[in-house]
C-alpha cells in the first residue's frame, strides 16, 4: 500500500502521461467573464506540427496528446486583442495555461512571452515525482555517464558510492534491484528473471546520455498507467528530430597517471616501495549525436551513440597462512579487467495527414566485461559477461480532435545475458584461494512482444480527463545454468593435496548432456487500467483509477516435479501447496485501486496539499520456477574424501 500526504510549495510541473502532455486552461474577459468560441492554436516550434481547440461556453479548452517539446500558443477572438506565448511542455506534465483578453476594435498582435513561466502555467500534480530535464542531463557531472544515476538528484532517492560504476538509486526500504520500473517512450524494460531491468543497468548505462530528452521519477505513482514499480518508476522520453539540424561529438580519456591509488594500493606501496608499480588503467568515453529533418515538416531523425572502454585492474589477494605465508604469492597481483559498454538510439518521426503521427524507435546496448574475481578468488575464477539488449517500438499517435488522443504501439524487447568462465574447468577451493568458478556458465534469454493501446478523452467541457489502456505481451524466457558441470573440490588446508569434498553436476533425465539445466517458459502478460482526473473545483483536483495485471503461464505452470508422486511427501499435509503437479494456478486477483488529490490551498498556484493511496503489484520472478526445474532435472552430488580431483571419476 502506498500512502502519502504533504505540503509542497510551488514549483514543478504536473500530472502524468508516459509519452504525451495535456494542456488546458480558461479564457476570460473583463471581470473574469468566460469567453466562448476563442480559437487556440498550439504549434510545435521544433517540428511545425499544429493542434487547435475552441473554448466552450464556460471559456475552457483542453488539448490532449501533445508530445513534450517547445510550443508557440496563439489565441484569437474577434473583438479582442490576440495573445501569443512560448511555453515548454515536459514529460509527465498536465499544464494549465489561462488567458485574460482585453477588448479591441480589431485583433492586434499581443505581447510574446518567451520562455517565461507565468503563475497561470502551473501544477495540478497528484503524485510525488520530479523531473530531470535536458539541461540537467547534459550539464550535471556524471562520471560514469550512467543515465540511471541521474535519478539520484530527485528528493527521496538515495544513492551509494559505486564500485566500478555499479550502483543503482534506491527509494524507501524495498530492494533496489527488484521493485522499480523503467519506461522508455512508454515501453516497459523490466525483466521477468529477477525483476531488475533487462541488461542489469548497474553494470553500465542502458542508453546514451544525450539520447534522452527528459525523464520523470515517480516515487509513488498514483497514476494507474504505471505498474510493477512500488519503490519508484522512471519514465523517459528520447530526443526527436526537428526542422533544425543539431549535432555533437565528444571524447574523454584518462590514464593511470590521472587516477589516485586506492587504500589497498597505498598499503602495498608502503609495504614494498621498491617493487610496487602503478597498475595499468585507461578509460575512454566517446560518442556522437545528430538529429534533424529528412524532409522538412514531414520526416525527422535522431541518432545517438555512446561508447565506454575501461581497462582497469582487480587485485587478487590470497590468504597467507602462518605456516607458509608465501604459498599463494605466485597467484597474487593486479589483473586486467576490461569493460566495454556500447549504447545507441535511432528514432524516426513522421507527422502524417489525417491526424496520425508515426514514431519508430530503436534502442540497443552491448556490454562486454571480465569480472567476478579478486580478493581470494584467483584470476581464473572470473567470468566473461556479455549482455545484449534491443528494443524496437512502432507507435501511432492519433489525435482527430483536441479532446481525444490514442496511442497504439507495438514493442519488441530482446535480452541476452551470457556469463561464462574465463577459463572453463575444475574448481578448486582452498581456505586462502579459489581457482575456477563452479556457478557458471549462466545464459539467460528473454523475448517480449508487446501490444499497447492508450486513449485519453475529455468530458464535461474538460472537467474530466478519462484515460484508459490495455496491453498484451507474449513472453518467452530461456535460462541455462549447469552448475558444477566441471567439478568442484574443497580442501581443508592450504597445503592439502587431497580434497575433503567433491561435487559434480549431472542431468537427472539426460546424463549425457546439459539440457536438464535449462528451463523454458512461454507465457502471457496483460494489464488494463481506467482513470478519471476530475477538476472538482478550480483549486481541487481528484484522480480515481483502477488497474488490473495478470501474468499467465510465466512460471512453467505445467511442469511436474519428480517428487510430486512421492507417497511420503504426499502424506504431509503442510506440503500439499508446495508440490508442483503441473496444475500451478495463475495469479489473477491483482486489482489495484489508485486515488489521489491536489488542493491549491490559497488558490494562487503556489502552495499545494497533495495526497494519495494505491496498491501496486509486482511480478513473481521467473528465477523461482527456473531453480525449481533445475533442482529437479540438474542434480549436484557430493562425495566425501573423493581421493581425486578428476571430475570424470566422480
């Protein structure tokens, strides 16, 4: 359950939408009298697209489904002086822009207010969220260039000093690796295996820094559009091409001469001043960005690429037993641990006739690293980590009139996660050092094909903004972990020649291959929501929503564990619900109501009291089903005092 209420003083923009912005307001004349039939025209200053509306008898207007960007707003009404303003609409915003007109014999050119936020252009935000805009993305110092870490500037999020750049922001007491979510242009990037994002973003940035136009961080998103993010949700929007050509090119380099020694290195230098040498280290960051028109006002492009290459070292520090302190010295030292992270985004935008607009967005990442060794782990206990992420989205935005907008999108998300031993072979574990790694290889693959439709409609002359959406995803997961396949042996002392334990992993159903260590699921994920944002009074806004989520057959529901037919286990009543007989039920009762309010206390658009409550569900991660099947099909057998380190003998 999410609960919040508090005083927030003036400032940030309003209610949320994942890809589009709603603009509404009221037009009045002398004495505050409403003016009907005034013509509002909103022009995107970057692409030339235009939307329009006519004020109602109460003088109100609403334009829904505007992409974030810079806009020129003009107002015309016969017999009154015209007005023009330049505004910036931001992701997750619900903006209010009011006008007060003066009578005139003829329409005259009004004063243009450029990049000025007026008191009337303010907030009716019902959640606790904060925006990170383009200027902050480009100019805030970000040593690792991991765009996710920019969320740490938001009040309510905490961050930690990263180890080799590997850290995630966190909010509240929930684990930061699981209970958060990320939307890129409205497409979800949450994995099924462990609840983290695809690609494990703490290892490196999932996107080029300059490919992001802006993003909003929701600490408790009462909007029913969001799901599976009880800790926090990030909703990001990529850069679009415009009628002007923009580009940038950057490069950064650092050598070990520009890197301070860490504590362990300083201690080693003090202990061995004559033999100590500075470990090799180089870091390079590079990339480019280009966006502009392919055909003016008709077709635009945006391309971003960013690469990072780090050649660092990890220190191996074996134990030094008192009876033979130098026994493992031959394996000590600092060993290279190279890392490469490459990211890219390509976006094509085409405003079409008939109120349609198309966007095609590709985002990709490739990560390659040698890691997971150091300390008492010898260099050959490390792994090679290779990750690939590809996201492709085709989206149609349909805005036939100012009061209605519909987004229909098709998204393909691919994730490949491959971690293999640096040196495949037997694992030998001594008290002071470990050679090899028995817990790898690990190969994960996920394929998400998702269809999403979202609609926004205004009722009651703009007093009600109703949003609804539905999504359906076909999901395939493939996990493979043949642990201990090459043998694992432990030794009681650092000088022991014979192991006291031997362990070998073997397939139970097929001992001749490693396919028993694989689990494959084919399931469905679906969700739907409806929400009403009601302007109950001029200074009071209420939001009521309901969301439903379900995941079907994503936990290998039809699998039967071999021990389910064991009469001894069947005779224990407490185990009845834990023996998978191939009839595992789907979790289908995930109804999540959301309510929120925003009260402009003094009504001057400066001091707000906000509050809300809601229920948000997260998924049951598929690694639980994976390890269930692996435990059944891939067995590890232990042998006391095996007398050999030959895995074939086991």
